[in-house]
C-alpha cells in the first residue's frame, strides 16, 4: 500500500479561505481543522492526510518531504527562498501587499544602516540592497507597527491588506515590494514520485481558481 499523500496547510487567515478549495479536491477533513489541538487530520479521501502548521513552516515541511504538497503565501515563499519547491498554481487567496512603512512625515536616515523591524529579514535585506542601502534587521514575530513608534526601528517591512493597521498606528505605506497571494506548492521530488495524484489536483485547482475569478 502506498503511503498517504500529505498536504500541509497554514494556520490562521489562509486556513479559513481554503475550505472550499479542499471541498473541490474532495479532501474535506473528518473533523474541524480549527476546533482541535490536533496537528494531523484524516480526510474523507482515504489516501490524503492534512497537516495544520505555522505559515512559515509549510515550505520546509514540503521541501524536506514531511508533506508532499502544501499551500503557502508568496511572501513566505520568497522569504524562505528554496529552489526545491514548484509553485504550479497561484490560488489568488489571501491577497496582500508586502510593503515598507514609516511614521508619517519621517524620512529614512540619509546614511548608515537602516533599522528595519520585520519577520521578512531576507526580503528586506534584498529590497534595501537594491537601493544601495544596508540594513540592521530587527526580527520580530508580530506587532511590527509598534517598532517605529517606540524608536526601535526606522522602518518596517510587513504585509498590508486594507492599510487600516498602519493608519491606526500613525504609519504610512512607502515602497511596494511585491503583491502576494497563496500558492499551491509541491516538492520537486513529489512532483515526480506522486505525479499521478498531484497532476489531477493541479488541473482541478487551475479550473477552480479561474472559475472563482471569472466574474
Ligand atoms: P490591514 O490593516 O488590513 O492592512 O491588515 C494588516 C494586518 O493584517 C497586519 O498586521 C498584517 O500582518 C496582517 N495581514 C494582512 N494581510 C495578511 C495576509 N494576507 N496574510 C497574513 N497576514 C495578513
């Protein structure tokens, strides 16, 4: 008997948006993914199990074979930076912009390193390097918006949706780094060894994404 196909999902806002996608694939979980402390779930599809992970843990699980495929934001994928992951479908879920933001009316220091509060240290380093600036990264896991207010950082790099959180904290968006959305990711290895299961899923999800955004 072949081992189950393991599908890694990200906890949080993206998980809420993936339920209709799972229905489309016929892999509904047999119990609620959000109301349990369980990390691995059986589904109505006998050959598929689901993992529910932190968003940043989805790429390493898929890359290292802990899962065959998964769903991850483009922001998280760029920060992780692996060339062992394929991104066959842009699911167009959880769309947001990755931006720099600063206190209103404040400019970057004219010289020296820029203090950047972010969980996207690699992306921030590359972004400011493209402007010829070096950064002093301050890795935070939440509430980035606070860092410029208390003088911890000159600038933040974070995801922005409506911009309300920036506005509520006296910050304003500056540079757009990327538009992000959720992607189906598959390890290069699983793409070969599990293609008979994974290719039909890719086809279904391509159709599903088009139908969701047709109108
Ligand atoms: P907003 O106030 O709508 O701009 O949302 C910004 C807040 O929500 C920030 O704290 C972000 O970290 C978070 N956020 C916005 N969009 C996303 C997303 N697509 N995925 C994860 N977090 C997000």
